[in-house]
C-alpha cells in the first residue's frame, strides 16, 4: 500500500541520510518514477524532504526532522511494545508484521521517552513458555505461512476459503467453508467457520492447504468473537464427545484441575475435607494424563477404565523403583 511505502521512505531517509532515487527504488522494490512521485507527495504533505543535485546528490530530510507520535502517551507506547511478546500474534503468522510495526512506533517516539518506554516494555512479560516449576504452558503450533496468509485473508475479506483438512484418524479431504474468525488459545490456533449453514471449528495445524475463493462467505456482519468462542465451547462440553469422571480431590489442587478439564461440576465437600466432584475430559487418554498430574492429591472413582489405566501406570512406576538401579 502507498501509505506504508511513504512511511518506509521517511524511515529510510531518517536512518540512512541522503539516498539517491535509484537506491530508494531498490530498497522499496518500486520504480524510480514511483519514488519521485512519492517524494512529491511527501513534500505536499509538509514533510521537509529536499533534493541535492550532483554526482553524489539525492534526497534527504532537513536536519532535526522528527516524525513524532505526539499523541502517544508513555503507557500507550509501552502497551504497544509489550503486545509484541504475545504468543497469539506469532500463531496467527503476524509476528513479522508486528515486529515491523513496533520498529516504526519506536522510531517515531519522542526521544524524551523512547529509551524509557523500550526499557519498560522489556521488563514486562505476558504468557511465558513455562511457569516457575518449568512446566511448559504453551506450545505455539507451526503452520505454513502460505496457509495462514490465505486463512487470514479470507477472514478479513469475507470470502469463502477452500481448505484441505486432516481430521484425527481420518484421511485428509477438501472442503469449502465460510470463515467467521481465527482464535488462538495457549498457542493453538482455531478457524471458526460455517459449512452448509452449520458451525464448524478446525484446528489450524491440521489445515494442510488453503485457498481463498472469489465468492463471498455466508456469515453475519459484526461479530463478537469471544462470545462465539464461548458458545461453541459450551456446546462441545455438553456434547457426547467426552468422558465424565467422578473423583475426589484435595482442595488446594482444584485450580489445577480447572486448567486441564473441559468442565468441572457437582462439587461438594467430604467430611475429611476432600472435594468430591465431576470433571469432563475429551477421552480416557486425556483424563488419565490430567489425573496423573495430580498424583496422590486426587482419586478417580469412575469410570473403571480410568482407574485401571492409572493403576497400571502407578504399578509400572513402583516396579521400576522397587530395586536399586543397575550399576
């Protein structure tokens, strides 16, 4: 877009000083004629760019010119810089674009608080990869840039998108969907869409290929994506595609269970202070993993298949440590 190119042109002149039209054209990947038109546009807009003729001539900005974002407060600048550390931006394939935008923000900040804003942003971290016990909290999924670019473009343009999707345990296949939005949860991307009028949710990491089509998508206008996501989560938790586990739990581990289960309900306290409740999981494998993390602080009461799986794990561990290690 021309606006982006004009900003890039000003930044080049500020950072490198005098540059010829040919050099600017190479940097911006446009023709020399386009550079000359852009220079005229900047001059008309009041940007003090001037030409120096001669063998070593070129275009330059008047000394001391500063394209400051005078309306940006210190906290606003810090907020923009901190936003660059959010993993969701990387998962959506917008990391390079955000990095470029942050550089422009930093470059345009008044010198009086540029260093302070950058230093402040470096002292704030949102959603790190692991907690204080070195447990990984997220793994950003790797998605080909070409696939993510097509999905983003279809979401923004409101056009149909054709995707080659690989469901778990089934062969990949092509389908055409109306994109509603993209959601990132703990580094995992989801495409919310409709197909033949029915809601569909696709894991982005399982989209092997994507192609934006010319036809408009069938979807509502303004959308509250957080509300749509919550509604789909509720339907998923209430569907039959889950395992319901009855268990006892130490109260201090309740928050950990909330983070791993799809839903927790029916809580009541036993006389010994333990909590008795029900938790929903995706399947037995998911439930086994979650209850194993809780160790002796939890006891699965049902289903029997889960108790058997946990007993098998515990017996294998006990047998492994029953004798001294081999020399």
